[in-house]
């Protein structure tokens, strides 16, 4: 293989890598889903928000074998849970209108979900955690007609969630 063909392939590879990297940066900057699980959750959430459903269990939006769901807003920082002896990084963006949830399995592995009001619905989930059985959201009327649909937690959150210092 000639030297010029090797350089041509290298330039093609580097150009493709730069394009992929730039695309990922733009994707992340605009808050698009970071995983297929998150995309599926947000798609289902938008369907619920657009419909007449008054109550939804998070198990309908996030299937799988998770046992605990916790608020994970960027304002609160990392979340330490004694039950798992683990600190979970903040998922939601540090801005008003953003929200984040982490769905935790029995072994401590987790799936982060984050979004914002501008992407379909606002999940009002005060700092804390809920068990899978308690994870019910209820539609609430927005204070202004232009606001996005609001879904709120119906149960009292457990206080086992402690922010790290």
C-alpha cells in the first residue's frame, strides 16, 4: 500500500472520529437522551403527559427490576444511600425546570433519567427516595396554561437519602 493511501485512510478515519465526537457533544448539549432506556422512558412520559391519564406508576414508564427510585437534581449534588453504601452522581441539570431520577437495582446498579419541562413534562419529585411499590405520580394542574404538564409524587418520601457533603 502506498504512503499516500495510508495518509488518505488516516485522514478519513480522523475526520469521521471528529464528526462523531462533535455530534455527541451537540447531542449532549441539547439534552437529548443519553441511553435507549432514557429515550424509552421519556417517550412513554410524553405519551402520558399528552393524554388524559391522571395517575401513573413509574413501573409503567420504567420497566425492569429496580427497587428504589430517588430524586437526583443537579442542585442537590451527589446522593449517598446507606442501604447501598454508595454515592450516586447527580443526574438532573443545575437549572430550574430540570429534573432527574435514578432507578436503583438491588445490587446498587442504577439507571439515570433526566429531562426538563421543555421536553414534555415536569416530574415534581422532592428530595428523597421511594420504593417501587410507592412510585406513583399524579397529574396536577399547572399554575399557568402555558406551563408543561406536572406529575407529582403521591407518597411521603423516605428520609434514608442523605446528600454527601
